[in-house]
């Protein structure tokens, strides 16, 4: 389960971070200039951190649900 979670995390980080990041930075740079674009880009990291914090709140209930489902005989 841990390796699956790590691989999904890596996939989404690469798809949304490495693929979209340069495109967003270039678009912002064209619209506002390079200095402003590079100043705004770290805000997306804050959004990502907030998403991880929100997701961590459901970790324990999800694990309990998995253990309860595994305890029920098929």
C-alpha cells in the first residue's frame, strides 16, 4: 500500500508540477513580466501544502475503514 501511494504521489507531482509548472510560469511571465511571475509561483506551493494538510485529516478514518473491511470475512 505504501509503494502504491508513493507511486501515485510521484505521478501527480510530475503531471501537475513538472508538466504544468513551466507553462504556468511562462504564461504569467508573458502577462506580468518575469520578476512578478517568479514572485507569484511559490504561492502554488502553499496551495499544495494546504491540500496535503487537508488530505492528512482523512488518513486515520480511511485506515480504520480499510482495517474494518479487511476484518470482515468474504
